[in-house]
């Protein structure tokens, strides 16, 4: 549990779909969009919009991290290799993809526990494709439920605002 005032997203690490360490602290000073995903969900087509965002804002430093999980409706594929193949074959994704990660329960990733501490119960994922926008200081700026499309005006406006902030 994180209770100190200096706590931010930079304290968390993930493992990539290829087993490499992804340290969020490596992205200090850059905006981040973290999304819990699943390959077999009704929202899976959002991967296409996520890739659009990635291509649009990559030059401005936006880091996008997709976190596949099987915690919501058992809608993730069985292995990291299958997830990677699915995402590259069907959506040609070029943003960061983690290994299949627990979100709920005692084994849930600390990042999502931090989200709940920062923004409350409603911000914690209730389903796949919840989106978390982290500002350049590693603080949670805003969050969006599954039904908010990644390329929506409100997400684009928030990303542009964070990019413009010095």
C-alpha cells in the first residue's frame, strides 16, 4: 500500500509481453496512457483507436501501455505469445504491451491498487479497457471507463493539455 505524498506511477514496474522489465520511472516527464485490455472482449476493437493515439502523439512523448488481463470475464488468451500474435496480426500495434497481468484480488498489480487509492473505488477497473492518463509528474490526471473510446475528444483534449504543460 502506498500512503506517502510522493507516491506516483513511477514507482511501478511491469513485465513486457516479451519478458523485459518496463519501469514507469523511465518515462518521467512524459504523459502516459495505461489501459487494461483483453483480446476477446467486446471492446477489443479499441486496440485500433489506441494505435491511432500512439501514432498521433508518439512524437510528443506519449507512452501507451496496454496491460492484458484475464480478470474480467476470462477474455484473455492463454499465453503471452498468443496475446502478442493476436495484437500484432489483428491491430498491428506498436505501443508497449505487458505480459498477462492480474488486476483484481490479492495478486493484483500495485499500479491498479494505487489507482483505487488515488481516485477511489469507481476508478478501479470494473471491466476491460479502463484507461488511465498519467501526467508528466507521474500523477493520475484522469480515468475513463471501457465505454469511452480511446480516440474520443475528451481523451484527446486531456492528452494535448498534458503535452502542452511545461
